[in-house]
């Protein structure tokens, strides 16, 4: 029995030495690899103008921390190797105590270093707070213009926002570039903090499983608190939409479209023709005409003309209309036509494709004396469009209507009436 006990003790000593050396070396190699990755990450971020310059400084701190941890592991490995020859004469309890002391020291240093890095990410994340002030100011400006319009007043700021196709120019010190730069930085810091938290949790579970004594309960509470701090994000309510750091441009376009529709309702009063009653003039106000080339069509009652933005104007859009419920849009497009090389068919197909749509069906038709090409298309957002294209006086004229798949049946009937109303010349 005594002989068996001696053999088991020796076996325990060899296993303990192997466990300790292997553990130290594995963790040491992990930190060495981490140090190399940090150096590469710093170089990448320094070339990225979208991330704030404070982030590479934070990486410098983490690299210094990694070097400190690596030094601790190297000392631990040397200490473990220097005592290997004496461990054969040590008792089982002495070996266990030596191993536990070494592991506890390393565990405290590793977990403390990772926690400090996580906390630094969160603290830096909280310093980029420009959007917390800017987005509510945008909300106040929009609500103020809507309130004025509701009272029957269209202010110069309202008109300027519609002209510029953005509400941003009328809001003092509203910096979209700064919002985007801080958002990109906060996104990076949030991702980095989340990764560091995951490492902390995984490492603490490993040490706990191997009965290394540290304050696990307090650590879990601290991590949960840090996570709460990076899960907050600024936002503002703009009409029916929510503006966040990532959606400023998108919501700004929707807000201006809303202001544009209000402006058109307030300012559009067609002049009565000679000998025409007020009722007759109101009924005729849905006739839309172009002067060059002379061309007209009837828009359904309830449709409102909107502002044509710079991008649409560049693509040849001359007029844009929206249905009263906002579910459909019609654009009138005028493009020069080279009689020697261009055809209405090729111009229309190219224009539709460059707008991000896929052609589904096409056919030739006729209304009155006008012959036209009808094209059905769809885009990646489940929207459906119909385009009527014709040639007149050296121009290709396109009338494109777009709506969602859910509203297509209702819109199709309206678009059919618009096409049937096409006429060459003014009315």
C-alpha cells in the first residue's frame, strides 16, 4: 500500500508540472499573437480617416498592457522551470500550493488587465456624445417648421430647407460629418468592448473551473454595468420616423419631402384662364404640361407635386409627383434623343436599369396619335414600376410610376388613366 501511495504521489507531481508548464506556455503564446494583431490593427486604423485619432492611442495602451502580461508569463515560465528539479522532493501539498499561487497571480493580472481595457473602451465610447445634442436639435427644428406650417405660415427657413433638399443647412452648427465620424468610432469601440467582455467571461469561467480563487460575483456585476453603458444610443422622433446616428441622411430626405409637400399645397394656386369659372379652373388644375417639347397629361386628383432633387435632375427628371397617401410616385423624364444613334427603346431600358430595376415585361402601345413603349420592372425592395416611353421633337419622354407590390393593383388602374390622357401639344 505504501508503495502504491508513493507511485501516485510521483504521478501527481509529473502531471502538476506538465499542467502548469503547458498552461503558462499556451496563455503566453495567446498574448504574443494578440500583440501582433494589435500592431496590425493600429496600422489599419491610422489609415482610416473615419475613426477618431483617440482610438489608436487606446490601442497603444492595450499593447503596453499585453507586453506587461507577457512579461508576467515569461517570469512564471522561468520560475516553473527553475523549480522543476526541486519538485521531486516536494510534498503533494507543497506542489499544489506552488501551482495555486502561480495561477492565482496570473489570473488576477490577466483578468485585471482585460477589465481595464474593457473599461477604457466604454469610457472612450461615452466621450463621443455630439449626436446626443444634435439629433434633438434636428427634432426641434423640424417640429417648429411643422407647427408654423400648421398655423398657415411658411417661413424662409422652410423654403430654404426645401430648396437645399435638406433641413441640415437651417440648423445652426449641425455637423453631419462629425455625427458619421463619431458613429463609426462608437461602433468600433462598442464592438471592441463586447469582444473584451466575452474574453473576460470565458477566461473567468476557465479559472473558476480550475478552482483559481478570484472575485467572480463582483466581476460579473461589473461587466453587466459596462454592457449597459454601451447599449444606449441617441435618437430623435421625426414625424413617423426615428432618426439615429446611422440614419441621419435617410430621415433628412423623408423630412424634407414632407416639408416640400406642405410647401406645394400652400403655394400652388393655378391662375384662372380667361373666361373660365373658378370651378372649371380647379377641375383643370390636374393637367400637367411641358413646353419643350409640347406635351401634356392628366394627373389624378389628390396627387401633389414634389421637389426634384439634384440626383433626380441629373438623371433627367423634370417633374415629380406623390400620391396623397404617400404610397406611389410618378416622375416625368426628358432626355435628349440622337436620331442617328439612339432609340426610345434603348434609352428607356438603360434609364430603368441604371435606376436599380430589372426589366420584367415590355410591349408597344398607342394612345390617340402617340405611340409608346410600355415597360414593367421591379427593384430589390419589392417595388414595382411601370414606364411609358415615347419620342417627340428630338427628346425621349418617360413617364415612370412606382409603388410597392402591396399597392400595385390600385396604382395600376390610376397609371392606365394617366397614359390614356397623354396628348401631344398643350391644352
